């Protein structure tokens, strides 16, 4: 890893995590850690270019089919790849297929850029994490092995105590808050070799008085109505929240802030 490197371009590949949900901007669009990272890198390098091919809801097979070749053709300095977690959250998941597709993506992307960045994705404390933890950890073992084989960097968000705190997750319990995305941007920034701007990004947020029983039950009811039931409905009908959506930032262009 180079110290205080100079990168001229960044391409982000993935799903809703990389698209930036739920870091909502006033105009209704999403920012997220990849935009924040691009902004920092652009501030250091005039003419810095950035593309974000991520689309919410995408499975690893869709990422490989729709994003990987596009990203590889851009000849970027840095490519970030985060995918496969949506697959692990499905009731039925062929982990052999997921790992095979992730391997295919890495094998195609690593030679096409100066530095490929992979991640061990964060997990929110709670029953969902516990149910799917074995699949997630199997995926992360594959990430580590691929990184070692292909010279990629790994950002360990899964092992950061701060990012498992439910307070850093949005009400949908699937996506990070703006503060969570800020910490992820800092983690990637440091992994790339830049001087830290926040040495405490892994540190848990200060303790607060937990909500009472009634407040928790009300939050659970809102979550079920607004997020869980629609998610189940999409699974049952074979639909995705990303159906018909274009890439967030499909061209590698100079970055001057959120689109």
C-alpha cells in the first residue's frame, strides 16, 4: 500500500451499499461513502474522474453481467467492488455459485486497474445478522482469499465495532445512516494509504439511554409495514428495487460533487 498516493480516477461497482442508500440529500438523491471518497480524492487531484455503476438490489450475477466489463473498460486507477451480500440474505442461496461469480468479477477487474479494493461488509447487530452470519463469513473468507491472490486491498468493515451499532443504520435496518457512510469513506480512504482524517472511525458511538419497550415495538411495527413487507413482496414476485434503474453515475467524468 502506497502512503499518501495520488489517484486520478475511481470506479465503484456494486449494489445499494455503494449506491449510497440511505444517505439522503435534499434533492432526494443519495450520496453515500463512494461519493464522499470521490470528493476527498478529487480535492487532492485536479481533473479527478469518478463513475459509480452501482444499482440497488443487484445480486452478484447481475453485477458481473451488467457492471464488471463496463468498469474494466474504464481503465481507472482504483476500482471498488462490493457484492454478494444481497445473495446471502435470500432464503435460498447457492454459496458456491456466489463465490464463483465473485471470483470471476475479481479476475476481470484486478488486471484492469492499478488498485482493486474489496470489502468485508458491515453487519447490523440483531437477529437478521445472526441468522445469516455463517453465509456472510463464508463470503468474507472468499474475499480475503481473492485479495491475497490478486493483490487487492480489503477494507474490514465487518470487524469494526462502530458499524454494527443499530444507531448507525437507517430505519430500514439494511442501509447505513449518513454517519455510517462517512465512517466507511474514512475506512476506504485510510486503506488506500491516505493520511487519516478520523482515527476513531472504528470506535463505537457514545452510549445513550435505550428506547423503552413501547418505543421499540412502535419502531418494529413501522419497520415491518414500510420496509419488511414490501421486501418480502418483491422476493415473492421476483422483483427488485433496482429493476429498471440506471447506474448512479455511468460515465467516468470529472467529479465536482453529487450529480
